[in-house]
C-alpha cells in the first residue's frame, strides 16, 4: 500500500490589528451611524453579524450583552452559540449614547443599527455598505486594506496592551483560549517587557486630532449689534430637520427577523 502524505494546510497570515489612530481616521471620514458601528467593531470586538443584531437593551452600564447574530437578514444565535458580556469602554459608551440621542432615543427592544424600515440589514445591504461606506473610510485612513471583521482584532490588541491574560481576551472575544493564543501569539511576544497602556486612554489620545461628524448642525454664528459682535444660535442644539436617515445605503429590503433561543 502506498502512503500519501497529507498536504499541509496553508499557513495563516499574522494578524496586523489596526491601531486606534487608524480607526479614528476612519471614523472621522464616516457618518455618525457608521462611525459608531466602527467603534463597536474596533472597541468591543464584536463580529459584524453580532454588531448588526445588537439591540439597545444589550447596552448596559459597563458591558455589552452579545447574545445574537445576524445571518441572511434574520437573527440567529452567536457563532459559537455562547452568549457573553463584553467590557464597555468609556469612549464607546459615549459614542453609543450620542448615537441613541441622534436616533430619537429608541426603545430597548430596537436595533442599534437598523435599516431605514427599522429592521435588520439584508446581505445585499451589508455588502453595499462594505463596498461604499466602509471602503471610503479605509481610503480616508490611508488606503488601508482591511475588512469589517479585521477591526475585531483592534479590541484584542488594546486588551493585550493593558496586560490582560489570554483567558480574559478569549472570553471577551468569544474564543477558545487556545485559538486566541495561536492568533495573537506574535502580538503577545512583541509586548513582552513593554509598558502597559490603558485602553480607554489610548483611544482618547487617538481622538484628539479627529472629530466625527455629528447628526446635529454646527452652531450658527451671525453678527449682531452695532459693534459687530457674534453670537451663537441656541437652536443649533436641536436636531436638524434634514438629519441623515439612519438606514443602510442604498435602501434594501430585509428578510423577516427571528429571535434566537435565550
């Protein structure tokens, strides 16, 4: 009998997480909705399917509850079928609070990122978003090559820079610890004997030179009085009548959603 050697599996490329400076350049070139979604992906480590299934009731005081994912326009259980809580970093908490306010304070059972009809995105809608909005953000950040899923590695990198254990990072990502060690082992090696860096402070420092467009119009400044003084129009604190719709681009229909088993 002739023995045949099994072909070796192709070697997985080393992960190169996008740093907060790159993420913030992407956010600054995005709408408020898309910038918030980028924050959820990069600063909470959710898979795109999990982010699109996130509801406001899942946003807690200190954590995000990840208990469903979006597949083919319908809600299903998460990839590993295991629910988890993810640490809610302060900058992301602020982004979500501002987006909820701009969205009209939706109820807890509403999606954080719905389409224009308030329903889950379809596959076609997500693909359109990747080709257009996400691609524009990558170009603005320096013609970066990445996918929405890659942003998940940014969160892992932030935690490892804090000195968190492999088990902690694995639990946050919904991974097996062995997979986490295999996937991020080179990042851990590079951080050996390096000073620790607080994740929230790292994000704040990256945000200093950037500003994400708001759903609210800028203050209107007009000359007043004989001395030509300038004053701000207080009505600028209210949402614009032409506020950008919160739906996907372009509008597409979605399949009927269903809740996963609790």
